């Protein structure tokens, strides 16, 4: 989780990732930032994020992104 | 036909509501489907066959996906099998169907919308090589083909991906594709957003009826008070731009952008208002676009449903495709995460904006419009780290109100220029208008002394209308929903507001031979 927050802060420093729960709906992360984020996640956690998983619910908070990574690891 | 036709909003809709209320629950979706097909048939006659073909094609594709998924699950239950191989086999089968159905649907769109443009440009090439030119065929497109085709594609892709379950109910799917308030100008909602809601609509309460008509009337206010008046000015400037100075052209392009916004958002007020009557929450297509910080922000607030479609069905699939992923990985060794993703994202963005331009129309000004926004968004992203550094060095607070004000003005100016190319007859005309703005900003000619064909009364009403919309937008931006606030007021105050709105439309609307009502602009896309 710490590693994920580190990645997020590097990509978009103006957000408190421990509390923010509307990263996509609140437009804190735009499409290109999400793309960079996916690239970082795939690189760091050795998973593949399919397009079908790119929905606001999966990217609205650091917690939900981490849950997605965990789910993809299991698959 | 237009949603602003009085017979549609004040006769057709109430009659549909009445019949809808009278029939038993089971028959309600059939009434809505009949109303939708009736509107379609009224405008496009037997071209309704293409709407049916699209609907049938995605219905069958969805069923086939479901069947294949069932077969796959059965095969995977067996022991001593290569699961990966089976998954691959079924994925391939499904992919073939997906491609076939998308091509089938796009081919209609191509023939009706792009064949003429394609033939004209192909002939230009044939002429260079002194080959025989092809004859140009002009076809009248089925109503809302640009909208319902995208809805059809979104359904078939979502069922392919397993995001939604394929629908076994043809009426529900047909209603989703053709729902009469959405057929002409969208919003391009996804199946999961509206299909169930429309199919299950069962009541029209007095509250919903008033709440819906409140919004419909606001749409009429925008159209009849502002749009049809601004149209006179816009026509004057765009048709005779050579005889105006830069300032007048600037006024012309701002007016055109306002006209476009009021016309399209006003139509959405009618569309969403009809949805409200049936208690169907159709997704919003606008969110105060002129409070945008940058062009990316603008496009997340303007024609939202098209942006969502292009993001979900073009941007991510292209940028996360195998070849672009490979490119990103290899670039990561040389560049930072920001720039390596930007290159893959940039290629996907190009596809998005090329298609966005093309979707708006078969013509070079539209493609130019798309490319203009592509360049602006790409530049914005490339220079963002630099701008952050410069602001930090100059101690500019990027969170301050002043900076936000500066961002709004900058973004709006860029939008006005983009819309100028969008409206101009040719790209060359747009470039000439831009040149006049830079070289003859304040040079006076005799044309500047006229009010662009409007009298003082018209000008005053345009201003009042725009101020009303601006105040409501500021309140909305600050999370105050004016409609809900009106709802809370005492019945006398509430009805006084309704009557004021109705009276202002009846008395102050642009009627008569002086005004040529603006045709629904977005229905042509």
C-alpha cells in the first residue's frame, strides 16, 4: 500500500491519498494520469490491468486501487 | 423535426404520458417503444429498417456471447485440459463476432455519413492521376444514426467484456437503443446507465411531471430567448467576416460558442426533463463547461457522454493495446513515467480526437477541430511539469482564485477559436478570421456601427438571458441545485416562478419572420 501511495504522489502530488475517495469522480486523476498509473502498477506489482477494470469504482481511492491489484494478483 | 417543436413538447409528450398512465404496467415499455419508433418513422420513414438491423445485430451478438461463455464454462469443468488454450479459443471466437458486428454497424454510418466526403476526396486524388472520377451519392441519414450506433457499439463491447450480461429481452434492448428523447441528440448513455430504468419506468407522479416540465421550459427559454436571436448576429459575422474588424469577429465567435452551448444544453434540458417526467435519470451531458481550468477539463464538462464513449471504447483500448504497451515499456527505460505514458497516451489521444472530429461531420473543418484539440491537450500535458516549476519559481499560487480566473479566460478563448473553425465553411475561412483578429482588432469600418442585424431590444434580451443562465451555472458550480431550491419554496412562489418562465418564453421568445429558428445543430452530427 505504501508503494502505491508513493506512486500516486509522484504522479499527482496535490491529493491526500489516505482520505480521498473520489479520485476519478472528483476529477483528481485524468485519463493520461490513470494511464501512467496503470503503467507504474503493472511494472511494480507484476500484474496486467485489463481495460474492463478501468472503471471509476476501481480507481476512486488508493484503497480500491490496492484491492484491484490484490484481485489481479490472485488471478 | 426538433425537440423544440411545440407539438412535440406540449402535445406528443403529454399524450405519451397519458397513454402510459392508462395502460397496465406490463404494457408500459411497449408504449415507450411504440412512441420511440413512431418518432423515428415520422422523420426517417422506412430508414427505420437500419435502426432495427442495428438492434437485431447487437441482440444476436449478445446472445451468442452468452452461449459461448456457457460452452466455455462447461469445457473448463472437465479434467486434464489446457485451460489457457480453451480460454484463448473462446476469446478468439467472441472477438470475431465482436469485430463483425462493429463493422456491420459502422458500415451503415460510413455509407450514410461519410461516403460523400470520402468520394469527393478520392475523386481529388483520381483527378491528379487523370483517372475516371466516381459519381457522388448524397444520402439522407436515418434519424440519430451517430448516436444510436455508438450506443449499439457500447452494448456489444460491454457484453463481450463481460461488463454487463447480454439482454434476453429484445424490447428492453430496443428501447435502450431508440428511446425517443435520446434518439436525436443523445446523451449516448451506456446500457447499464439507462436500459433497466427505461424498461422499468412505471409511474408519472404530479411532482415528477412538474419537475420535468420545469426543466423542459428552461430549455425553451435558452432556445427562444437566446439562441434564435444570437443566430442573426452569428450569421452576419460568419457570412461576411471580411467586412468586419477583429473585435466584431471576436464577438461573433463568442456568440457562436454561446449559441452552440445554449442550443445543445437547452436540448439536453428538454431530453433530461422528459426523463424526469418518467422518473428516468438520463445522465447529464454538460457540467458548467465555461468554468474549466484547461481543455481536458472542458471536455469533461462539455458533451460528457461522447467524451466518456471515446475514453472507454477508444482511448483505453488503444493505449493499453499490446503494441502500445510494448512501446511504453521500452520507452520507460529512457524516459520518466510521465513522458513514456504520454507517448502511448498521445497516440491514443490522436485516435480519440480524429474520431471526435470525424463524428461531428464529414468535412475538413471538423477534422481540423479535432486535431486542434488534440494538439492543445497534448501540449498541456507536455508542458505541465514545466508550468508547475515556473509557478513555483514565480511564487504563483496555483490554487488561488486569481489563477483560476486566468485559467478560465485562457481556456474559454481557446474554445472560442476551436468553435470558430467548427463553424467556418472551410479551414481557410477560419484561418482568415483568425488573421483579422490578430491584425485588425480595432480598425473601424462602417459595419461596426450596426448591431449585427439586431435591435437594442434583442441585444438586451440576449444579455438578460445569458445572465440568468450564468447565475444558475454559478449556483450549480457551488453545488446549489436551483430546481430543488424552487421545489422547496411555497406553492405561490413556486408557481409565480413557473408563470414568469412561461410568460417570458411566450412574450419574449424570438418569433416572427425576422428570426430564422436555428435547426437542431447536434442532430446533424
